[in-house]
C-alpha cells in the first residue's frame, strides 16, 4: 500500500505545480497588460497643439517704446505671438493694470510675455495701451 501512495503523491504534486505555473503565467500576463494600458492612458493625457504658430515678435525701437507709440503691425504681432522683444517689458502699474516699458539689463521687474486675458491696442491718437481682452472705449481703435 505504501507504494500506491508514493506513486500517486508525486503525480498530484506535479499537477499542482503545473497548475501554479499556469496561474503565475496568467498573472504575469495580466500585470503586463495593465502596465501597458496605464502607459497608454498616461500618454493620452499629453496635449499638443499642432495649429499653434511660432512667430517671433517684431523689433521695436527705443523711441517707440519710450513714447508708447507702436505701429499697428507691431501691435498685431505682439497680440498674435503674446511675446515682446528683449528690449521691451510689461510692468504692473499702481492701479492694477499693465504698461509697456523699456528693458535695459533687466533692471526693473516685469515680463516679456503678454498675460492671458490681456491684449495690446492703439487709441485714436496712436498711443499704445495694454488692456483686458474685449475692452471697448470710444478712444480705442478696433
């Protein structure tokens, strides 16, 4: 009788090891599929705007910046690219608005990029103002 038990015990043991190996292979396959799915989900969150135009801001001379009298093509270029050249900065004024300032050696605090929600407009006399988008007044050109 002991021979029968010894003969059957290893066969049961081999079957259970084979079953465990099949289960572990399936678990590894499921884990790899989950990792691939998570990688695909994380990659799909990246947004790239292919329509965005990279335009360089036009050069603006010192007198135009000091007297704040930009040409209409310069105003359009700044509004389109949302950037100012190196010699110009946007600075905050005491009333909570912004104004155009000359930049020399980054001495004053300010930024070269136009903040979201702001645009540059000329008035009827030709002076340049930094106003919130959609601002309308009788003296501002459209």
